[in-house]
């Protein structure tokens, strides 16, 4: 007698590290709500190692964005749009022919029901509210990741992460270098991280800070290595990036530089071991030059916050 395949739940979350990690509580709520289903996450292939650290996700399917989702399986029992506010993600999931679609509504798709998109909601709360409205309670504090199997390349390090997806969120490299140089002089083991594509930036910060070339970990910095490093770090100093969300996931002390996006949208929990620096102004998060509010955060202020977190 043939055994029928389990129903499938397909969730779409296809941007970067930070986006993935803000959806962790909602994904775990889906796991609890459909214990017998095969839970599949559509996400960028480069994040597969981090997806495994969430737990409870049975498989991934590649998607660099909603247009990159090409579902070859049977129609899912439920398709869940954890991706964004645009109609493209709705269309991509409708194309999988699910029995049900869980998504925010969009005025350009009047035939699709769902709660309206609220722009000022914290990103973790947004996805928790979405699945909660489906009867699947999610805990916004359920953000912890398992530790990777690979060891941290530099245990107990101070991690300086100068990069960001957009220039508007990138604090000047010379200021990161000033902070790195001072913490290195304090006796801390300082390393600089980034993706291999950010090698020029990390090399500049490393050189300006007077650190040894080996302190630049960007050439070998996979998401899994970065997770292992942050999990074992003494402190993380970075902007509004995926590395900040890894610090939240591992409760690693951090100093986080926000702008032009408010920490009320993307920042860590208030009771965590994190110092959030923000000028109080907002701007274009996709701009091609550093945000003026971000530039008003000085290196001395960041260094003071870092030393306070380090107890030095």
C-alpha cells in the first residue's frame, strides 16, 4: 500500500541574513502549527547553512528574490509570504498553486485577502502578527540560533563589521578603523569581517587600524563562519546589517549604529546586551551615500560605548 507524501508548507523569505533572522519566530510558529507537514523555505542558496541553525525546516529551495522562485513540487498545502510588501512575492507564491495563501494584502491584487501592510511595525513583530492572525502564535523573542558545527576562527574576538547592503547605512571606514585601532591598543583581539565582495573595504579598515593582515577575515567569511565568530565574540561593532541580527541571535554584546532606518523597525530587543546609537532622524535606506544622521555619530561616541560593553 502506497504511503501518501506529507503536505507541504512553503515559506518565502529571500533577501539577506538580517531578513532571514527576523523571520525566525514566524518560521518556528509554522513548524509548531504544522508538525506533520514538510516545511520548505525559499531563500538564497548562500544562506542554507544559516537556515539549518534555525531548526525545524525540512528543506530549502533556491530563491534570490520573488522572481527567482521556481517551484517544481506539488501545490503546497499553505504558501506563506514572509518576503515583503510588493505584489511580486504574492504572484510568485500564487504561481505554486497553493491550497491557501497567507500574505499581507496589496491594493494591486484585490483578489488576494490578507491584513494591510503596516510600514512602522518592527520587522520581527510584522511576521509574528501575520502567522498569529492565521492562528499560529509566535514569540517575538524566539530568535536564538543553534551554534554552527565549525569552530570560531578567532574566539573571544572584537568583531568590526564595516559593510552594509547600501551606502546610506555604511559608516565611514576611517571611523571604523579609529575604533578598531583603539580597541586593539586596549589589548583586545580585533578582527574585521565582511563578505568576499567587500574585500576592498575590509582591507582598508584593517590597514588604517594598523591591524595585521590576518585580522581581515572577509576573504573566507561565509555566513556560517560569521555566525560561529559572532557566537563566540566578546563584542560586535557594526551598522544596521545581518551581523547585528547574529549578535541578537547569540546574545553577543554589540554596539549598533543606526541610520537612516530607525531601530524601532530593525533594532534588537530592548533588554539585550546591545547599545544602539541613533541620531533620531530617518532617510532613504537605499541611498547611494552615507546618511547624514549616521554621520553625526562620532568615533569617540562609538569607542566609549564599546569600552563600556567590554568593561574596559
